[in-house]
C-alpha cells in the first residue's frame, strides 16, 4: 500500500506542477494540423501529460574498490516492479509540449528512487588493478541490496514533415541528460586481501557507490496514426544519440484514445544508456509499460 500511494502521489505531483495543454507528448505524438490551427486564437497549442512508468531496470555497475585498494567491483542489478515497489522511496514523471504550426518543443522528466534487495543485485567479482578477476559466488553474499536514484531529462525541438487525416510524423533533435546515483550495501562471508597480501581487504560488511552524469545529443522521430474516426490512434516514438554514452537510444509504442481536451494512452517504453567498460555506470536500461494521461488546450 505504501508503494501504491507513493506512485499515485508521483503522478499527482507531475500533473500539479505543469499546466494542462493540447497537442502532443513525446510518447503520444501529434494531433492533426487542422486541429492545431483551430485549437485557440493564438496559434499555440499546449499539452501536459503526467504518467506512470513501471520499468524493469537492468544496470551493470563498475564500482571502484573502497579507499586503500586499487581496482573495480563489477556488480549487476536487475529489478522489476515486483522487486522494488515495496521499496520505492519516491518517483515523479511527466511530459509537456508546446506547438506552433509545424514547429514544436517537447520535454520529458523522470525521477525514480528505489531499493532492490535479495537476488536483484549480484557482485560478480573483485578486479584488483593489473590482476585477473576474482569471481564472487552468490553463496557467500549473505546480504546485498542496491539503492538506485535516476534523474533523466529530455528536451527536443520538432518539425512536422508529414501530415494528413491519417495522422502526423515529426522529426526531432535535442538533448538528454541523466544523473545516476547507485549504492550497493554488501555483507560477504569472505574477505579478499589485496594482491600484495597486506593492507586493506575487501569483504565483510560495507558498501560501494558511484554517481555518474551523462549528456547526449539525440535525433529521432515521433508519429501518430489514426484508427478509424472514434478517437483511437497508434503512437510511436524513437530516438538515438551519443556523446556521454555510446550510444543512448529509446523506443516507445502502443495505443491511445483522445476525446476533446483529454486522452489516455498505454505504451511500452524502452530507454538505454551504454557507456563502455571504463565508466562507473557501464550500462543502464529501463523498459516496461507506461500509462499516460494527456490534457490539452
């Protein structure tokens, strides 16, 4: 019940901190051009869309060893909603959009803070600098839990390249930033001494942590294809980019319904960052169902 209340509060928070609007969101796509022109006298169309996203999170973390030891602690985290809902600390998610004619500007924001315990985390090995990796069996990991805080923000400009009674297609260019804060608390029934056989060792009870900031340029496309004349449509979104990540990419699609100034859509959204083995957060992916409410004016 605590997790459900927290999620509902996150959706309410996202809705209250933005203004209702009409047009399109990053994951529900454009309305027809005739609707855009008739929406209001100014020619501007606004949209806000709080949403609930329940992804499965997969991360490969390359923590540094505690002070006094040189090397890395490769750690895997794989947590679905069933693993973290009972340990969800806070979440806020929402999208907004403004359009004038064929031009548009969109933004999307995701913040999540949750803990994954039990088998959701696994320290794979201890890699002392210049030495072969020393595998860590799950059997000796008597207690392990990871707290993951992720803030992801997207800002992009769009232009409608195809438009008709069947729907719209926009091309996009912009940027995406992410801050990933991870901490893994461990209790190991083993202690591994450094390669020189003296000084600090890794094991027992402790923690490893990392903060990574990532910025990428992105380019993509979003579309909305009508299904009949009853307000149903198929939304689609995809982008790819690079910079801090090599690469980052995202895709989303599903089904939606719009009537007047309000609508709802259900999509599957997948977002990934891949930074390579030299980075503390080697990769992170989030994929799962997304339920969005849209309000337009």
